[in-house]
C-alpha cells in the first residue's frame, strides 16, 4: 500500500494534479522523483529518524517530497505559509530539521536567521539549488534501506507556541499502515477509483494525510492552489470528483453563492464529502445535507491521532449536532478532578486505548495532555449521550466564565452565523469589572451589508430570541475579515489580545 506498485501497474495515471491544470504528476514520475529525492537526502547525510521541513504552497511537488521522506524513514515537518518569521524560526529550530524545502519567493518575505547547518533546497526554477536540478543525477530506483517515516506536524499556534506532534519511527517495511489508516479506508470506501478534491493547504494534517493516503491506494488527487467556492463546485463536475474534504467555513461560503449558480453544477459523481477541523453549525450542516444529500460525513480527531469519532448523514440526522461515535479509541469525559462523568454531563474529552503521542521537546505540555489514568485529551469540552455519540461544546481554553457561569462561545457562534447578514463570527470573553468576563462578538458581514449600531442591536436581539440572555453578546464589533487559518481554525487568541487587559468596550 504505497506508490511503487501503482507506478508499475498504471505508470501514466495521474497521482497528483494542480486543479488549474498547471502541474500533473504521474505515478511513474512520483516513483522516480521521490526515489531520486530519497537518494539525495541520504547523500546529504540524513538517516532514519532525521528530519526535513517543507515551507511550500499548494504545489503538488510538495507531496513528492513528502513521499521521499516517508520512504526514507524520516520525519517531515510542513510549515504554514501563514506563519510569521518568529514562528517559522521556532519550528525550524525545535524540529531539528536538517534540510528545508522551500521557494525563495516564500522564504524572502521572512526575516529569519536559519539554524546553523540547515541546508536549503529551492523549488523556484531560477535558483542554483533548485530541487529538480539537484536530483537529476540520482538513481530512480528505491534506496536500499527503505522504511516508513512519519509526518511531524506542528499545531497552528492559536493558543501559544506551536507544538510539534511526534510519533515513533519504527523502521516498518514500506506499505505498512496503522490500524487507524485501515479504518479510514473502510470508513470512506477508498480505493484506486478515488478522485479526491483537496481544498485546503497541504501543510495542514488532514489534507496532507489524505492526499498521501489516496496515492497509497492508487487514486488521483486534484489540489486547489487556494479555495474558492465557485471553483470548487466546478471542479467536482469537471473532474468527476468522488471524494472531497472541507471545513465549515467553506460550506458557509458555498451556501452564500446565488442559488441558480449552485443548481447548475452536476455533482452526481460525488460520493463522500468529508468535513472536520472545526465544529459545524447545525443549520449550516442541514442546508448542506438538503443540497448534497446523504454524502456528508464528519469526523472528530486531531493531529495527535489519539482517538477519532465519525458520523454519517443518517446518524447525524438522528443525533443532530453530534460528531459521532468512536471508531478509534474509547471516549472518556472527565471533570476537573479527573472523575469519569456519566452520559449527558459536560466535561473534558479524553480518549483511552488510542494512539499515544508526545509534544516534541516539551514534556510539560505532553504531561498536561494526559489524565492520571493515562488517557489523552486535545483540550475539548463536551459530553456523550446514552448511545455513545459525542457532542462538542468548545475548547476549554475558549470557555468564558461570567459571574461564575460557564459560557461556551461555540453555541453563540452557531446562532449568529445563521443571521443573513453574517458570513463569519468569533465570540470570546472580554474584561468586566463586576462579572470578571462578558461576552463579546466580532463579526464579518456579507459584502453588501453595512455595519453600524442598528445592525449590532439587531444581532444582539436575534441572539436573545434564541439563547439565555447571559450567553448573549453585550457588545459587537465588525471587521472586514476574521483572522482565520485556511483550515478553518480561528486565531481567537489574537482577537482577544486586543481587548485584554483593560481595553475600552463599546456597548451597543
């Protein structure tokens, strides 16, 4: 279960293609170029357990280099092109990467001093250390000591320094996959007929892992350079896409398209529309089900892969708002004293009997992720029902405590996103002398809607009609765009920093 057999059976089949038609990489080219890159890395002194880093955009060659590391028993660390100089410097240093694959057009925007000894390989063609030129004289056959490597992905850093998630490299033979990957293959009915639309940045764990999985099975991936709602729909039709992966903000933007444009697109090839990474408001998901039918599949997991849940359309309609039942690991919901809670009671979500992980060079953060029982958590809050379906409330770090009452921003965001004027929203706590915190909303409006006090009052009234008043925003600010990562994650800490400590609040 890796590209070599497909390069022998179907050498001219496309493994990875840019959705705009600029690049197409066949299985023959994937095999030869990843082998050549593996030989190059060995010639540079990298052996099993060493690491590389990739600071690249959605160039399909990103995945060729990832396969070179994967088949060399190396760690490969993708770095977000949205990260700033300090974040990139930290990851390059913390990860111990020995080689950085990048483009000078991306690296030159940063003001960083590269770690001593770090070698840079450039994918911009006019550079002397251009990747294609460097591998030209290397053998196209596999290295003699092939074994499975592993991605080492850093969290997006929305709440502090990025954390590197590291798994053991055990020298397993090529084609060996984990039980979790085997379960995903069955869950989403993946095989060589898969035509996958990759909508998000490759440096994020879900699209990186899913693209590599598609190529393990001999399918074809179409990689969007950047997400655009109308273009994504047109690609499903023109490329006869069978599988795709989304985040809820993408759903919101597709639903915002004029109805006649949405109806014109032929989606008949589309069998699995998979979403994760952020909670999906119930009304948004219902609208997508009404539009796309029973092909909507959701899962809850993290880069840490410590546990996973999944839910299909029929299950979700029977358990609206749930992210599913565990198919990897066992769900445990604990209170602050690490006591296990019964169904229906809200606490921190842990997984037992899943994968173990460690945050690289950070034993303190690693220890905080585990309970005394040895169960691990991503820091999310929620509950399970009597049938074992998990419902997320929010991240523990985002919880607002106002007058001793716990308020979960996600519930408020799910209400506000359904107002016709709103295209994106963030809710968080800001200082309040009497209650400690009060609820603040920052809202991005549809382009044709004008911000102002009247609209702010309307939105607060809209909330009060649907939620307890203590949960509703006491003030609303408007912004041109929320600081949201392309994977859907919101940089809520950056928003909160503007109001803490002691910023003047404008009540509407």
